[in-house]
C-alpha cells in the first residue's frame, strides 16, 4: 500500500487505489478496505478484525438503527451465545440450513496431552452451537415470557455477534463471525406479524436510502432464497457499482413455525390456547461492504455524511514552525465552532490532523478514508479569514476558498447536499443498468455477454433484468446453473403489470429482479 | 413471584421481596433480579438472558463509560470471538489461568449420526477457544499495527461477550458468558503504561462513585489475585450490603509479558528495536450485580438516577373511563415537558404506565424496578395543577403533592439529591462496617463470629478489616483457608502508615483491606 497517491505511470490517470474498479473490482474492494483502514483478516480463519475507522462507521449505523427500532416500540435484550444442539434441531428446515456451517463447542476445559501440549477436556453431554442466528434460543425464552394475549406483541432486538462457518470469506461481505442485530417479535395474530415484517423492512429501506445513500428494492425472496424455517422472506436489494446485487437486509415472516417448535403459546382474549406468530429481521456489518461498493471510487472510500465518523477534517498547513501555534489555535477554534452546528440531529464531527507529515500525504489519508469535507488552513487563509475547501464527492483537485463564516453557516447544508448527491448518483447508476427484458434470448445474451469495455480485464456485470417469471423453482435453478443469475426479489412496490414468463410461457403476475449477486 | 406487595402476615413488616435481606441475602438477591425483571437463567448452562430492563441499565452504563473512554483518547475496535489454542499458550501464566474454564470449539459442521441425530463433523486442525479475554489475539494484531514509536501509544477498547466456564453461577455476578469491555493499550515506555493503568482505574472509580453511587477503594491486588500474565493488577473494591467485598473492575499493568509473547515491537526514536509495554482493563455486567447489592432494599431494586432507564414514571389514576382521555392527555403533556429537562447531560427519561390494572399493583411494578421518582396523577391532582410524588429512596408510603411547575423546575435537582443520597448512604454503610484491627485474635474473632442478630437465619458478614500485612502469600493462603477471608486490595490512597503485620510480626508498609468476597 502506498501512503499517498500513486505516481503517474505511462500516462495512465492517477488513482490512489491500485487496481482501479475497471481493472479488477474484487481486488479494488480489498484495497479500498485496506487503504481506508476499515478492517483486516485476523489469524483466525474467516474472522476479521474491525479497525477503529471501520468500527466507528458501524457505531454510527448502530446508533441510527437503534433509534429507529426504539421509535417503533422495540427494546433491546441479550440472549446466550450458545445454542444447545437439540434446540437447533427443533425446526427441521432451520437446522438443515445451518448444519453445514456452524462452530461446535464440544469441551469446556483444556488439559495437558501426552506430549505436554494442551488438548480439549471435559466433554459436554450435549454439544453447543455458536449461534448462527437466535430464533431457537430466543423462541425457548419467549415461550416462558408469553402466557396471555396481554403479553403480546413482544418486540425484542438483540445486538450480537454470530458465526457461520463460511469457506470463502471476504471482509464485511462474508465472514465466519460478523456483528449484526436480530429483531425477534411475537404477535397474537397473523396479520400483526405480517405488519411487523413489513414495517421493519421499511425501516431498513429508510436506513439504506437516507443514511447509507444506497437505493434499494424492497421485495420478497423466492423459495430457494428463503430463510431456513421462514414462511416468507423479504429483503432489500441494492445494486453495487459492478452491477451485481447485494442483499443488504432481510425481514422474515415466520408464521407459527418457530412458535410451534419452541412452544410459544398464549391464552387468547376468548380463553383459547393459541400459538403465537413470529418474525425476525436483521442487518449486519455486511452493510459496510454495501456502502463501500455503492460509493467508493478509485481514490478510496467515499462516506455518506450521515455515517461518516468525521464530517470535516481540518488540515493545518504549517510551513514555518513559528506559525504552528497561531494556525493550530485558529483550527481548534474553528473545530469547536463547527461542533456546535447540528447535522442530521447530531453535532458536526470534526477532526484536526496535526501530524508532522507532508501536506499531500496528509490529505490523501483522509481522501482514502472518505471524509466528506477537507479544509486546508494556512497563514494566508487565516489572514483572509477563509478556509480552502474540498469535497470528497468531487475531484480531489477541485478546491475553493470559502469565508470562514460562510462555511460554518453552510456546513450542514453542504453535508446534506453531498448526502443527496451520493444517493442521486447511485439511483442513476442503477437506472442506467436496469433493463426490462421479455425474451429468453435477450436475457441470455445480456447476462452471458462478457460486458467488457476495451482493455478491461474485469468484466462488469450486466445489471438488473426486470423479467417476468412464473415462479417455477426448476427454471430458477436452471438459469442459476447456466448464467449464475438468480431472482434477487419479487418487488413489492411499483406497478404489478401481469405478463408472460419468457422461460416457460406461463402467466406471470409481475416482473421480478434477476441479477448476479454477492 | 407476587405481582404486588406481600400481605402482612403475623404482624411482620410488609416487604415486596421475600425473603428479606436479613432472612436470606443470597435468595433475596435472586428475587430482586426477578422482581425487577432484570435477567433470568437460560436453558444453556451458566448463561443468562438479560431482559430489557436489565439491558437498558447496561446500555446506560455503556454510554457513560464509552464517553469516558473516548474522552481519554481511546477508540473502539472489534477482534475475533475465537482464539487459536496456540495463541492462548503463548503466555504461560495466562493459559494456566484460563485452561480450566474455557469453551472449546473442535468442529465446524454437523452431520447425521448412526441414529439419525446430528453429531459434530469437520474436525478443526487446531481447536479454537471462545475468548475468555483477548490479550493474546489483540496482541497478535497489535504486533502488525505497531512498527515505530510513532504508532504509539495505541489506545483501543472492545465491547464484547466473553466466556469463562464457571461451575457455580449467579446472575450478573458470575456467569459462563458475560458482556464487558476490555481496553488494550500499548506504549513506548514503562512509565506511560503505568500511567495508563492508573488513569483507567480512576475512570472506573469515577464511574462507580458518580454514576453507580457505589463507593470503591482503589488498590493493588496481591500476587494470588493477580490477573494471569499481569505484572500488577489494580482494582476497585466495593462493600455490598451484606458487608462482603465485590471486585467491580480491574486495570492491569502487563509489563512486556504479552508484548514479548505476541511480538509487539517498535523502533524507538533512537532507532533501537524494543518491546512495547501494554495494559488491559475491564468492567462487565457484574457491575449490575454490584449496583443491586449496594442499593436495593426489601421492596426491590433501587436505581441510582444516572443509570435508571426511566427517571420518572407517571401513573395515571383513572377511576372513571370517561376521565381517561383528560388524565392521559395531561400526563403526556407533562412527560413531554419533563423530557425537555436535562439531568446529568441527558434528557429526563419518563415512562407513562397506562396499563389497565389496579393502581397498587401498578405502583409496585415500578417500586420493584427501582425507578427513582413515581408520580400519581388523577383528576383531583390535575384540578390542583399538581402531582403526587414518591421517591424510591424513601418509604413507599411517603408521598407529597407538588405543584406541577415546581416539580418540573426541580426534577433535575431532585434526581441529583437522590443520587447523592444513595452514595452517602453507601459510604456510611461502609464506614460503619470497616474496622482497624491490629491483633490476630481480634481479626479472627471478628471474622469468625457468626454476626447474626437475634432471629436472623443468614449471617451478615463482618465487613472490611484494615489490618497490616507483611505480604507473605503463605499467610494469606492460611487465612483464606481458616476464615474464608482474603486481601481485597492494598489501597493506593490515604495514609500509608507503616506498622507490624499481626500474623507474622514482620514490618508492614500499610494497612490493607481484608474481607470475605464475591
């Protein structure tokens, strides 16, 4: 990793990240994560270390989501990390879905082995699974908490770590351990549980669009992509810059499946013993991967202001040591003043980078970290009572002098302008790469073509095909095998224009979203 | 569990919690946790479920501590849940300390066994330990992050779950899984690492006293109670109402032990390759147990206002249904007004309990949950523009009418008065049960005596003996065996008056704190 900017080579455009998105998207992603100091692989297979800058983004996501969960009546609680094997087995589809990728605790201490090295000892009577998700253990608890219809609805959320033993991992997008929240609710009626499922899907949609500046399509999953044990799974799907889809959050209507498996029963108003209706819903640190692949560019991370750990970074320009105190004093006063301004309900977050390194290297640190606004402040700016301002959503050379008072007065509006601009750009990208396709031939041609521009080693993918589908799982399976393309979701918004499935000729209620996906 | 108040029986004083503290302290504790809806045992051995009211207290603790950590320059990050066995073994004392109580992951999937039931499959080449603490895995990461003295100090904190396979568990006080924070820092010099160790000990002291209203003694642990692998362990020790000591937080100076084990090296200003000096420090959900045992009474939990999920609960008194809207409307307006008042830097937190149940039962819910202030509001109060106010730190029958405006204007001061009063009461309790003891005979008599008042089935313990000690581990071991009493800490504050160890006759630098402990 270079500390600063790549040098111009053979006339190619300069970029801070090598390779560029066009050269090798997967490797570009890893290099952005690295250059922005977000996370790294750990010595433990598949587990990541989330570094302070990456974790600060997660904290901002958590704070915004947690507020939305509480405003919709949910309360946080905490349930055990371990799930007894017998609990996982209570719901047949559920255990089937997770059996192949779970960490199993079999012993509870260590003892010296024959060669003196420590080996597992104290075998457990029943193995414990490190939670891949908590429906079964929370269900067992809900069964104790719920007696009467008066105890419903029960609206609980948990912030936790979970483990799914993935063989191929990628920082944030797919890791053996990840951080997430899992909402679990129980209701007296099917209708209330369905309402809850949709309400939380909409909370995710709002968060994705308003905080992450990432447009999403809300829809239902087909059977093959359904959560193990769910009756219906809903999701938000986003298009990444390489035109692949990312499932960014899911909300499951679980019917009475888990209530029956766990014995969540209540006495209704009429005195009848009934099973509750449950839901679960979650988003994870995967969102950080989605944010990167939606906004970052060939110079590194681009942060939507609402999630940025720092909104503004001040870079003091000190040519002569004797100027240091004056410049730093002015910068500190400016930082304090900016912190008293409110953006999106929180104080503007400001950092001052007073490290004793070259100005260019310093600026590139923050470009690669994606901070929305950079301010260079030197003696001449102070004399003119102005700051030299650059926006991360514009070219790195585009800078302009702004009067200090104007900048302070306009900083919240500027941050919102950047936030809105990022969303608009992502919406435009998705529109440009979404196509209504009505024949199998066109569908195949679009997805099969190596959509490679001249000299691009990495093919960019086709995009979203809006194509009718009869719903036959065998057809979906075949297309997945042939083209690596799946139904990302059956949208729940927009016109449900009926038509004909081009793969079967059978009727279709509406176009669905087909794409390659992460 | 009774929903309300115990009925008077045989003239005994009424209490909401049965048994009382005097009758059976250990059982009283469990019943307070239960009556306040804080936590419960889970189906997983030794693991607890933290219920919403308990978790909300933890969130308040987290928020206050997190702010203090950030104000002292620390940043949050996240490290893997699993620690490869070989990592744990890098520091000899460390693995020795944790080998007997760790959850061991040996397999990464499940397969159907001979009888069709699932059994562990996919044995790992190297077993993974579910972190009991993270010095070794964080040390391995720090070794990559630290190259030069410019990378130091490295000041990191992690909020996480950890697992220590305790055989005898007690909600909050000792559980197999618990939530905590663990700070991990690396420094260029021994002096800086020692400073950090002490600084974070003082952060814990401030938190305990100002937020929890729990007085603590800051001191150093003796060798026998030192953290496995540490050079010196410092702690905050509090006296519970049964006069036993609770270790409420620890801060470890690790010297270069873990830096050497993990290879945390840096190039000094002089170009010399050196090992870093590290520290670690942590507090956990155990603090909730300490808060309970410091303040709760025979009617249930008593919350220090700064940690209360609700500062004020409004109990609408609605005798006739037709009054409901007027009363509730008035209560909602009052709640809104109170929320605009600031207490300890945050908005006053208000709940309205509009459940359709008896007024007595309703009030007792909140008494048992420990809410600092209860307001009863009925039509007559509204007519008089006043509220009927009760404080949780006073007897439950002690209520007074206060003009609405006076209450709103004075609520922050009242909460601070309650906060201060709880601390003063706890300080007085500790003073009354701390004794300077200078002879072995008196020491033994004090600790051996079953300090039972007439008719008390549960002996209350003696308290803190301030007694000289020469530091001989054999003596400490003997006293522990004979009396169940240990050195809780060697205080670092107050007069270090030299004297003579009554157990050995040898010189002693200062009195130390002896007590029975949790």
